[in-house]
C-alpha cells in the first residue's frame, strides 16, 4: 500500500532531491497530515534531527502533535535508546532508525514497532546523508537485521526525488533478503501501477515527491492495489464511527474514493444514483477520518465522524437501529450540554462546576466503598462504576472533550514503553473525603 511521506525542515514540509536540493516547500505539515492519514500510516521524517547531533530540532513540537492525532512512522535523528523511547512514548506507531540500528540497540526495543532505514546506491549501503559509501551490500545488511525488526525502509538513492520509476528486479532481491520483515520502498515510485506491483510483491511504497507534484494523485495511489470480483467493479464499504461501531454498508468506486480522500467527506457510490455524498440533503454529514483495506484488498472500511441523527435513512444512528453503551451516552450528554436542555441534570452539572466536582468525588468514594465492602458484589460495583463514568463523561463533555478524544489518548498511552510507578499523589493535592451536594 501507499505510505505518504512528510519530510520536515525548519518546521515546514519539504521535498528534497538527492537529500540535498530543496525542490518543494509545502508549508504547514498539519493539514497535509490530516489529508494523508485518510489512507493509513504516514511517515514523518525530521530532516533537521537527522543532520544535527545534540541540537534541539525545530520540528519536535509539531511532530509530537502529529503523533498524538495520526498513526505515524517517525524517523530522523534516532540514534540511541533514549530518543527511540521518547518517540515510542509519544505515540509513534513505529519508529524508523537509520545507521544507529545495531543489534545491541534493537534488542532493547519492541520489535513490532521498529523499522530500520537503509539507504543504498546501486546496491551498496551509504551513510552520512548519502555522502559516504560503506562497502557493505544492502542484501547482507537486510539479512543481518531482519529477525530483530518489523520492517525495513529501503531508499534507492540514485532514484530518490527524481521520479524515474523503480527497479523491480532490485526490489525483488530486497524483499527476498528481508525475510518476514515487511519492506517499504522509497525513491523513484511515480505511478499507481508501481504501487500495485509493489503490493503484489508484498511491499509498501513510501512516496513524497510524486504526490506533492501531482504526478501521482494520492487517491489513485491508494486505490491501485484494490481488486473487485463484482461485475460493476465496486468495493463493499463498511462505514464505522470513531469507536469502530458499524453504521451501515455502502459501496465505493474509484471515482467516489478519489472524491472522499480529496474532500475528507463521506462520499460513496450509490448503485441507483451514482456518486453520493452522505448528508448532502439530510444534513447528517460525515467527516472522513481514515480508509482501511481488508486483507484481500477487495473491501473497505470508512472510519467517519458522523454528525446529525445518524447514518441510516430511517433516522437511526446505524442501519441496525440506534447504538448503545458509552458512545450513545457521550453523544447524549454533549447534546444536552450544548442545548442547555431545560430540566436536564446533565446541563445543570455542566453549568455548576462545584456540584460536578462534589458528585465526582462522592461517586468515586461510593465505588471504593463497594469494592471494600464486597469485592465480589458485581451488581454493586457495576452500579457505582456506571455512576462514576456518567459524571466523568459529563465533566469531559462540559470541557468540550469527546469520548473519541479520550479513547485516542488511552490508545496513545497504551503505546508507551516507559511505565510510571503509579503511586498516589500527595493527599494535599485533592480531597478524599465525602462531600455533600450543594443545595440547588
């Protein structure tokens, strides 16, 4: 599949030719990342950190923001365990390590989150910004490290930034040498056909210059690997919300995919009407967050932020009726707070911070009391936990925070490899005593 690349220099998105000559300055990386992430993981490369040694990078803050929002492969200047750990803890889906990728360093890192970058010129590994030859064959280096990493990022230096196409014979040799580690090829990929051929061989294509110049449209590159066994050539598309709850089934064509990816909206192919944008007439619009391809490359999943009453034309959240659980609760709380619904206890809590604080403390203590009284009393624990969740989600909604944001933060924390001791904070920082509810 396609892995779009964001190369950063002095806080901006750039594209270099041969690693030296700036050909494109694309500006702020944030809107670019929002667009690129619709097709999956993105590569974010800190060029300043790659060049400098010990100097703070001007790109670090922006890269942290990107890693907190999107699935990123972060590379550039990762030369030691501390830097590798920093980016893994920041939420990087994977880190990319270059010349510092020694067996000693790799043994201390989670294999499934490490990609080793190898730059080669005519089959020989080169280092120090492609300026120094090593005398080592690329295939030998792949064989040496393949059992210690999840994948390799291989750049063919003689083709990088020149949009001259890929060398398939060389690529096949690289894939064979990498064993079970998945290879991502950079340098020279310019056509959708090349992306499809790499995918068929079992490799991904990391593309920068061809996308930025418009030679290879992002949607075309994404769709290149798709196959359809339907006479109409359409792709069944499961539409899901941010929590992964299925909202319904639609169909996509290559045309509708291009429109969805470029606009960031829920656009599909209706078998009766052709190109169709969800919410175009009802107002129940969708923001497209990401498209995933299934293992057989013949079905899609659209992850969307659904607005309005829901996805179904009958006015329900899903085509199987209304949803339930935390997602339904969080949406209801947000509506009640936004509308300041008369008589709504939720709206009252949101407008009275002292009451909300008091209730959170009260319900938390009641949950602890239930656990202390009878650790196996599932009914009591369920009841008290539900109370705590209600008040916590109300506090979040009052602060303009969605359940999806909370889930994303939890997902980011799950990627941390540095664990805190988790000790209690000093008692003076908060009250553990039960507080009575203020008079209304």
